[in-house]
C-alpha cells in the first residue's frame, strides 16, 4: 500500500478522488478498509495521529487528529467512503474507472461522496505544518453510512469514544452540496408496527382474529398525523408515511400476523420519544412498535458567527447571494454531533446533490479543487483565529 503513496500529489484532490473511486466499496458488503487504510497512510505521513476503528471484517472508520490546545477545541471534518449499489440500468462510464470526460469525473461515489473526502484530506495535508500547534483538526472518515450511519453509530457507542474523538468547536460534513453551505437536515425515525391475531379457515373467518384488519385500522389512525408542533422556519413540518404493509400467507386463511413500516422525517425541536408515545396512543392497544432507525435532525442557526464566516468564504464561488437551506438526506452528523459537544455544523461538499445514487454518477472536476481551497481556508480560519 505504501508504495502507491507517491502517485498522489498532495495538492491534487482530483487525483485522490480518482484513486478512491477505483476502490469498490459498494455497501453491502462495504470493504471500506481499502480506502480508510490508504487515507490513514497518507495522513500519518503528514503528521496526523491516526486510529482505525473496526466495526466489521474489512470495514473500519478512520479518526485522524493533529494539533490541539486547551483554550479552543479543534475543527472537525467528516465524510464516508462506502457507496450504494449500481442499480440495474447500464452505465455508459465504468463505475470504478474514474474517467474524466470533459468537465466531469465519473464513478460510483464521485458525488456521494469520495470527492468530498478527498478534498478535505488534501486540504488537511496541505495545512498540517501550519496547524500542528493550533486548536487543531480532526477528520472522521466513516464506513457504513449508506445503511443507517452504522460506522458512525458504532464509533460513538464505544466506551472510549471521548478519547478517540475528543470534542470539536465546529463540524463540516462534506456531503454533496455543489459547494453551497447548508445549515442542516431532517431527522429520520423508521419504525415497524405489528399486530397479531388468530388464524382460521378462510370460509370461517368468525372463528379467527384477522391481524390485517388491526394493522389497517392502525394505519388509518396515522393518516394526517398531527405532530402538534409549529413548522420550522427552514425545515418546514415533520412528515409521516406508511411505506409498506404486509400480512397473511394465503388467500383462504385468516392471517394471524401483519405489519407495516413507518417513515417519519422530523425537524429541529421534535422529540422522537414523544412521537413514539403519540404513535402508540393513536394506534391503540395491541399494536407492537419496533425502532428500525433513529437518526436525529441537525440544524445550526444561520446567524451563528462561525456559520456566517463559512457562508462568506463560500460566497466567493457564487454570483447570486447564498441563502440558508437544508438537505433532504441525513448524515453522520446525527451520530457524531452529540459526542463532539454539539458544535455548529455545516453540510458542504463538492458533489452534485442530484447525482447521488444515480446511474453514471459524476462530479464536476472544478468543484473538487474549489472545495479543497474552501476547506483549506475554513481550517486556517478556525485554527488561526
């Protein structure tokens, strides 16, 4: 592995993106080790203290740190190196070929989000000597983000997470935003509701207890669900959707089991435990409830001084005034933010949001270099401020 290090100029985020794209990290199974261990060697050579945290075979999250002082916490950057499956549609460009055609770099993960990881890695290497005696920088490069932030949640569940991560005074999530700073994302609360009954022959339903009727009544009780909270100024209102419903084994039997899945997207200020209680009350007795995914919302007020400084840096890349917005997807910040000390958080990366998970995914080449420069400035602003 170390023999390949010389092939990556430390000032070339595009070349590093290409190297990462050529590593197949489709999740499942992930196999993110090939990326995280490679990046650990790059960063170690630049003076970073690196720790790889395994959460499954061939799957690790990398935490790299440099600098640090008692009067100011470091700034933290995070991104993931797993990617989603290719889908059934034919790709015109090799998903692991890292081809540059015109102004676009193609490949699975080019936008979501190996370009973001490459950009902040190269920025971190470039400024390492300048910040080694400053407040410092922490990089958290995760595995398993695409399947519910598994790697990040595993990391924060560790008993020594405080020692591994430390605190942070600000957090940058390099997910795809086209280099526009975004101030947060909704939470995701996924649940499975289940009902049981008594089976019987379909010709004698009166002798059984139909579980599908129970789950159907529960589903109807959640239609037009009222979150009982005012809409958030930027996030709007929370949403609830019944995604699937299943029950029964054959047409001529009374089903003794049925279930449905519930997708709730929450906004800042909404409490998932309170929502759980409201759901149980609305659906009534006899309905079991199980959590499938619990990812909180992330939001930093646009008026936050650090957020304003990030917006000012990014504004130089755009003619039209930047407006505070959120993203529809959730990120590892939902897992990392609390153990880091709830720092102000911006979502900012070179990838194109509309290309995430798409066939022939691409990222504009110029955006990658632009992001590396932005990240370098944001790091130095923090560490020298």
